[in-house]
């Protein structure tokens, strides 16, 4: 169950990052509220996952999901650059997440 909590926490991190971008520096109410609510939920689920999972594993995977997810949202939704070096960097992050998961015994 801890892995599910961690995965949902990572998805919420993607959501709050996108909402924060759309809030324009917390000057637009709805995306600002979504950002704060998603942040709190993400942190809460991360903390629940950390009851079982090692700190380094949980935090690395949580930030990795958020980083790669925000990277993909930036490219697909916001039209950000998808050059070869950025794609290679994103791939390395995914490889690191997979290796961290595979190296964790729970």
C-alpha cells in the first residue's frame, strides 16, 4: 500500500507544479488554491508512505515522479522544448527511479 500512496503523492506533485505555474505567482485564486491543496495532500501521502519505505527511496521516487511528470506536462501541455539533451536527461531520471525501486526490499 505504501507504494500506491507514494505513486499518488508523485502524481499530486505533478498537479501542484502545473497549478503553481498557472497561478502566475499565486495571483490567480483557483490555481493557487489547487496548488496548496495538492501540496498538502502530496506531502501527507508521502509521509504515510515513509512509515514503511526507506527515506531515501521514498523521497527520491516522489521527486522523480514529480520531476519527470512536470517535464512531460511542460512539453505536451505548455509547449516547452523537447530537444535531445532534455529528453536524455528525463530518461536518466526515469532509469534512476526504476533502479531505486528495484533496489528496495520491503
